[in-house]
């Protein structure tokens, strides 16, 4: 769901397909998801925070390039996004307005 949001947000202005893909990948990488999460955490309700915490992957093994902390927080972020997409779409849209998708 988050990748779809990013793809839609970055679609315009038109650009080369490779550039577009690189911009999307930059936003949906685990490291960037954790940065987005840091912005959203203060705005989460206690129940949303609980979904995030329960959604963190308990396994410390993720991709080699990631620390266990980043991997777990990114999986919690994805769980929260999916939960809100299925259960409270207006709240998801409200939270995603705070996500900064500026390309570096």
C-alpha cells in the first residue's frame, strides 16, 4: 500500500522510467520508512501505536544491509499502513499527508 501511495505521488511531473523507479525505491526502502515512521509516531493514537508494535517482525534477521532495529521498525510501519488501509482509510490518508517525499 505504501509503495502504491509513493508511486502515485511521484508520478507527476513525467520523467524517465528509470528515474521514476529510483525515486520510488528510495522512498520505500526500510531506512526511509523508519524516517517516515519517526515523523508519524507522535501523531499516532495508542491503538495505532499498538498495531505498530505488534507488527514488528520478531526475527532479528532481515537483509544484511539493515540493522535488526531498522528492519523491525520498517516491518511495523508496513503493518500499520496495511492495517489502516483495511480498517480506516481516511485516517491513513490523514497520516500520509505528513510523509515527506522530497527526492534528494
